[in-house]
């Protein structure tokens, strides 16, 4: 009817498209400047150990392309988490609210990096911590890449019926990559001669406990796929 306003789709607002395009733009820039990074990510994802050459020459936190990949991944991960929370009605829409999710995602990544560095200093030994640090970062990048098309499908207007299934798929991807990261942590620790009990203490204190608390909160937000909105 003339004069009647259409309901605004909170998950398909223009600013979400801008965020998605920004993440794609960052990935595209890396592809132009350093296309070999994709080979590194693919090879590292399917290998339980990173090669010495990768650690020495190809992985560097001062490498701007690697930093850009981490930023793009954090944009993607935080957008998916924001969409999940907004789909469940736990947070209001708006770029400012997503900005909080992005800040938390970056902060968590920084805390994990600092925690691994601190453990190396406390024990005065590497024990595979440097390799696991870059494994963690590379898997974070892979997670962001995997979640990006799912976030795009959630934000696609007039495809509301896809959203619950896309959110469930994204949660499965998050769980699978997180479990894979823990398995690699155990494998790496044992390969470096670290006692299994120390590996499990690290996983329980700095990985499993925080994820368990987050999962408990997320399960309360999961929408019913049989009732899409």
C-alpha cells in the first residue's frame, strides 16, 4: 500500500554489505601482493607440522600481508558472531555493536598470542610454542575464510529461510576447526617431547575452559532451524 513502510531486515542492512566487501577487499589485496600466502595457508592447514622454512621465511608477525589476513579473518569471525547474536535477539543491530564484537575478537587473539609468549618465557623453553602460535594464527585465518561466505548468505536479502541453516553450518565449522587445533596442539607437544599432562594443563586452562564458557552462552542463542525469521 502506498505510504506503508516496509519492515527493515536487520540482518541485511547496507553497512553489513560494506563490512563483507571490506573483508573481501583485504583478501583480494593480499592475493595481489602475496599470492603465495594462499599456498602457505592451504599447505599448513592440511599438515600437522609447519616446516622450518615456513617458520623462518614465510611466517612473520611483522609481515603486513600476514597482519592483513588476520584482520580480515577477525572481521569475518566477529561478523558471524554478531549475526548469530542479532538473529537470536541478544544484541541490537548497528555497526557500533558489531564494532564491539570485532574488538573482542582482536583482543582474544592478542591475549592468546601474549599467553603463548609468556609461557615460553616462564618455562625458558620453546617446546613447540612458537610453532603452535603460528598454527593458531593460520587456523584463525582459515576460520575467517570459511565463515565469510556463510555470513554473506545470512546477509543476503530475501533469503531468510537460509539463515538458520547457515548459522548452524557456521557453528559446525567453528567447532571442527577448534577441535582440529586442539588435536594439533597435542600432536605438536608430544612431538617436541612435552609431557602430555603439561599439554592438557595448557589446553584446559587457556583453550577448553574459555571455549566451554563461550559455548554455554552460544547454545542459549542458537535459533531453531525449523522456525526461520
